[in-house]
C-alpha cells in the first residue's frame, strides 16, 4: 500500500495539471448548482434477471427495480433544499434524501436532514448510467449497505487549491436491536438501516470522507464511519438500574468502517476499484444476547475495467463499453469464539458484460455473473439485462 501512495505522490508532482476542478458532483449537488429556482430530475432502472442452474429450471425476474424523482428548490443563492422520492419494485415508497444546504462559500456548506453516508463510490453515485453492470456491486450491499442514508447534519466543501472535497456529518446510527437482532452473519448491517423512517437514537455516529481530484482523470476517496448501533433497550430505564443498563449494553455493537476508492479514465479505459474494512466490537455479547451470528470483522473489495469502443470516433456521440468486474467480500472475515466461521459468507463474483450509453443519461446493459462462495465447489450464474436512465 505504501508504494502505491508513493507512486501517486510522484505522479502528482510531475503532473502538468497540478490543480483540477472537481467535475464529479453527484445528482444532489448538481441540483444545488443549477441556476433555476425549481429543478427536477430523476433516474430509473428496469431489470431482467435470469438465474442459471444446470440442474434446475428457474424463472427469470422482471422488475421496475426503482423509479426515483428528484426535486431541488433554491430559496436564494445561498440556501437550497434537495429531495429524492423513490419507488422500488412498483409497490414500495422511500425517501432517499431530504436535506437543506446553506452555502457560506465554496469552502463551507452546512447540511441537515436525511443524508447519504459518504462511503465508497456507489452509495453516492448510484444512478444506473453511472456504473457498469445491471446490478450494483454486492460489496455495496453486504458491506456498505447501499443506499445507506440517515438523519443528521454536517459540513461539506471544496478546497480547489488542494484539490480536495470533504464531507463530515453527525448522523443517527443503525438500529441494532428493537426487540430482535438486526445484524447477522449473512446480511451484515444491512437490515439495521433506519432510512429516516421513524428512526430512534441512543447515540450519535460520525461519518466523513475526503476526495482528492488533483491528478487529471483520477479521483481517490478515503472515508470513515465510527460509532455505536442504536437499541430500544435504553429507552425509559433508570440510570441507577445497573442490571437494565448491562442488558441494554449487550444489545449494542460498536462500528468502525474504513473505505478507500478510486476512479481513473484514460483514452477510453475506465478503471475503478473499492476496498472496505469493517471492525465491530461487543459482538460476543450481542450474539449471546440475541442469538445472532454477526462477525467481528467484515471486508471486501472490487476491481473493474471497462473500455469505450467508440472513444476514438468523434462522430459517434454514444459509448459502447464492454467491462469486467471481480469482487470478493466476507461478512465473516473474523468471528468471536462463541460462533463458528461460516464459509458460505465468503463470496466471490465475476461479472462480464457490455453497456451501450445512447447518451450520458440513457444506457442499455447486458451481463453475466459467476457467483461462488467458499462453502461450495459449485458455481452458480445469472444472466442480466437492463435499462437505466438519469436526467436532471
């Protein structure tokens, strides 16, 4: 790792463009930056997934996976409001973001409301035409529980002289226990997302990310998330009741997550990768109290390469991008002594496919996935096709 950082610093030193403008704003920021008083956008995914099993017939699944409407309102040049209203699978409705942004200057913005946790690539840039493949990487499902958002407040800004963008938030945490365990070995922390829906809080959590964009066509992100899970058992108990406090403490998990991600585009090649490491504390007591099997550590990464076949033809305005992605993730990277490691939770996935970007905001996708875990010698597969759109 240290040699990689040295190479990056050398590249930065000799780079002709020592300072770059951050051109990778996500949709919420684009809505804030637009000049109109009321700005409207949206994105959608329509998917077809066909499991492939040599021994069994399996039905394919067709789904309007998500349809999201985005609204940005500018009260004045300083203060804006942004929200995303999401319909999933036609029948479920969620609010994905809803926050007020006050801009003091380019270096300092204040935000408050329902915020995306800045961790990894896909959690912030999750519109279908912004990533290859019909499905998002599963690292961003089981380790980083995309789309991950909670209610909170914090500061954001850009330091163009240093080629840095930062975010720092105090947020409500995961629901770890509300009468039953929300964390598990199979799904990690995913079921604990409160999503701003009648959330409860017993302790604040801290999340921050720094993005570096000083080298042309390269963006590097470093993120951290630190705090404790929330539990309903602290609600209404006496501060003098040691037994009740001890019981409530057993339902709390300490959470420390780190993430490193990078994106690089050069001469038609698109390279991206992400690594996440998650360390949990008090999992021995949590598992004993709840009967769960959550791991003490979780980790995973993916690397991906794509190439725009049309990049050398200026007359063709669309992009044709064959790609390959390798990812591996393990929600039982390490476990306490009171449970056994489940090798089925160490999963490896290979995805190869092609995407045709008709325009930057409309994409047709097709790919095949090879799916494997360490508990089985067999490899399952899935064929996927999809349509993705994004406008603002």
